[in-house]
């Protein structure tokens, strides 16, 4: 596989969308991607056609019809299976580059550390779903749970965002452990936008400029 797969992870509001939009502008001009290859911007949940419907089902803030935590895990896994089969795998096989807003690390952090579903079960499911697809680079944008809530104060919360500070603290703790365990790149995301974008660009240049 000649394409590259880059993932941004972190708790809600850490700035993934903002930084992915910056990367999407910068990467095609960076000289890192071969001229006959394209860059795909995607996300989880919701990166595939079917995934968009799954996203609505999972994030819909209808308290009366909330899925059980096991259903929630399986819905995120179904979204990822479809995303990999229909979007990620074909793109990588054709040498294209992908930047994804979240991937399997989010399931470990939110459903594992947040919902407290067995990490062992989540890892087994991940092995089935991911078909050996692993990101070439995962960047963890680290902010505090308090800052996350502050940044989202004017936004209508989706179902997961409504879980509150204690849940977010457990997820954040999980992300830190997962990042260390898997050698993710960690960036302090409380800095200003430009400084974070510069750090991300440097990481990509260091990692990918020698083995295009
Ligand atoms: N989820 C899960 O439970 N399990 C899974 O397996 C997966 C996901 C894949 C998906 O939401 C939800 O699903 C998510 C995890 C769960 N739950 N929550 N909550 P999503 O990914 O669509 O949305 P989100 O992750 O909640 O994040 P977001 O609101 O889209 O935030 P973001 O993309 O990380 O940040 P942003 O939109 O770029 O920035 C947020 C605000 O901060 C915005 O006003 C910016 O202008 C501002 N901002 C950004 N950067 C900065 C800096 N550097 N300084 C100051 N302000 C900034």
C-alpha cells in the first residue's frame, strides 16, 4: 500500500476539525504527495455513505431512545468497518492520502475508558473491524476537559457531548494512556491555531519527506 493514513484524535473541541482544514489546504502544496495522487478528508463516525446514517443514529440527542453502551460500541464499529471497506482501503491501495477526524483510538477512549467496556473486548473487535489497517501517523491534540467544555459553550451538545465533565475526564485519561502506549504524537492543543498547525506540518515533513 502506497498511500498514507493520518489520524487526529482528542476529546471534543480539541481542534481536530480546525487543524484538519488547515492540513487540507497545506498538504497538497507541501510537495509530500505525488502529483497524480489525491488527498481525502474524512471522519468517524460518518465517513461513508452508510456511515452518515449511523452518525445520525449515534449522536442524536434523544434521551428516550439512547442506545445501550454495547449497541453504541457496535454502531461505532459498524461505521468503521464500512469506512475502511468503502473509503480508506480503496484510497490507500491506489496511493492516495487520507486525513481522518478520529479512528479506532476514539473507541478505546470513549467506549473503553469512558463507558468502561472491557478494553480486551474492544481490542478484539478492533482486530476484526480494522483488517490490519493502521494509521501511519496519529496526532493527539491534548486539551483539558475544562477547556473542552469552555470551547463548546455556545454549541448545541450532541448525545456524547452531553455526558458532562466526569465522563470527559475519564475519556481524556484514556486518550493519554493510549497515546503513550501507541507512540502517538502529542501536541498541546491549548496553544494558538498557527503554532499547532506549524507543529503538525513539521511532524509530517519529518515523517514523510524521505519515503514518498
Ligand atoms: N466517538 C465515540 O464515542 N467513539 C468512537 O469510536 C468515535 C467517536 C469515532 C463524534 O463527534 C462523537 O463521537 C465524539 C466522540 C464520539 N463525541 N463527542 N463529544 P465529532 O468527532 O463529530 O465531534 P467532536 O469530536 O465532539 O469535536 P468537535 O466539536 O467537532 O471538535 P473538534 O473538531 O475537535 O474541534 P474544532 O471544531 O476544530 O474546534 C472546537 C472549537 O474550538 C471551535 O470553536 C474552534 O474555533 C475552537 N478552537 C479550535 N482550535 C483552537 C485553539 N487552538 N485555541 C482556541 N480555540 C480553538
